[in-house]
């Protein structure tokens, strides 16, 4: 009888190829579906964009028209439209290739204040948003018309996801609660809670849920963030829950680091069978991780970047960009230049190459 040796994919460690300096901070970065552009929603109400096809990425004219922090951005998977949401409650649709882009549509009062998350459905027809006003709303991606509004929740909503079948929306709240809603009927189908992902002290709440995503098949819901132990400096242990969608029960729990490492702030799936994630916690602390869903420890950890808060995977899956924070930043006026002026914070972008996996026995 012949013996078959099972092959296991062992990625070569990623290499940092370059760093793109920025003149301000970005909330979230994402590649366009075509892979040509990298976009960053900014704290200055603009959406920065870089042409990534040249040896040295070229900063292009920004997209302007928001009034607050551009907290969330997203794309139709195969479309030419960029969707964005800000801290003043506005959502917009933009033709992202236009040099001087004007909104395809714009809703100034989509929410009463800060929109915490925005996602686009796989079939490119729906957008879901949640905000501090405690509402979940689903919109038409084509014209921005309201499709469904769900009952106002008792606590602030942090994240939202649309199931790949387009029939369900999932919300994650301040208290660590995750709820499944039927889009057609507007009814609550079921719910679960991750109590360790919420911390309260001295009239300050810390939500631990920063990532809510489905796998491509819609069989697993990834709920990531942190198990906070303090409401200062995002103290907490980064954690990822793999939730079985059929039963809504936790299939596996993975933790990465110690309390100073804080939370998983962003996460993407690579088709070679692993997650790429970034964490942030204490000033100066930050991790870029590669981890397989069936293993307890990351097989690659990079800790030389400060306070990583978002990352973007190129559509060809060969490049990942991590947005960090400039070194020695404290955000409280302590860091000054030689003339005594406050330097301010920025989000340097670290570009990593992800070599193809090699087979190992």
C-alpha cells in the first residue's frame, strides 16, 4: 500500500517593501476592486487615494464632501462605486475613478450622529449602517433609498454585517451582544452575547467588538476585538471568536497577546487559509498578525509598528498595507517639534509583500 504524505501550506514570512508617509490620520483603508487605488477615510473629512500601480505610490486628489471623520468606507465587490460614512451621520456613493468626484447620491441625515460601520452586500444591491443613534438601517446601493429600518436598540451599535445570501443582517453592540435580523420582515431572529467584550468603569464604556464579518460561504461569523480590562489606552487582550452561523454558537476562541495589546481593530481573510489582522492598545504597542483559523498562535507576528488600526489586502492577495501611527505619538500635545509646536498624529502606511505559499511535508 502506498503512503500518502499530506502537504501543508507554509507561507514564507512577508517582507515590508516600503512605507508611505501621510500628512494626517486615516480611520480605515481599503483597496479598490480593480486594485489600482488605495483609499483612506480621514479624520479631516477627506478620503485620500493613492495610485498603487507605480514604483512609488502616487497621492492623488482627495475625495471631498464629508463634514466629519470618514469612519467607514466600502466597495461593491465588482463595481466602480465607493461608499463612505462619517461621524456627522452622512453616507455617500462616489465614482471613485473620477479625478474630481461628485456624489452619485448623498444622504446627509442617514443617522443622527456618528456612523460606526458600513458594509456592502455581496450582490452589490444593499448597504447596511449602524450608529450611535442605536439604529440599524439598510439602504439601496443604487440610489440610497431606505430599504429597512430596524427597531432602535437599547445600547450603542458598533458593527454590522450582511450575510452572503442577502437575507440577513447582523449587528454588534456596545455590551457585546450580537443579533441576527431578517431583512425582509425586520424581525429579530436570534441573538448571543460576548460579555467579556465589554468593560464599564467610572461612567465610561469600552466596546470590545471591532470586527464582524462572514466567511465567503456564510457558514462562519467572525467576531473580533478585545477582552478589555480597563478603559484607558484600550487595555485588553485581542480576541477572535469563530461563530457557527447555523447554531450561533462559538466554534473556537483565539487570543493574541496580553492586556497591553488591546484589541483586534481590523481583519481580512486570505484564500491561502489564514487571517491577516492588526491590533492596538497601549501607546506604541501594535501587532500585525497572520494566523490560521485552526491554530492557537499566529504563525507570523510583527511588532515594529506603532498602534496599528486598519489594513487592506490587494485583490491579487500578494500585497497587504497596514496603517499605523507615527512613533512617539501620545495625542495629548506632549510631542513637539524643535520650535515647540505640536507635531500632531499621522498614519504611515506600511506595504508588505505576501509571497506565495510553499508546500512543506
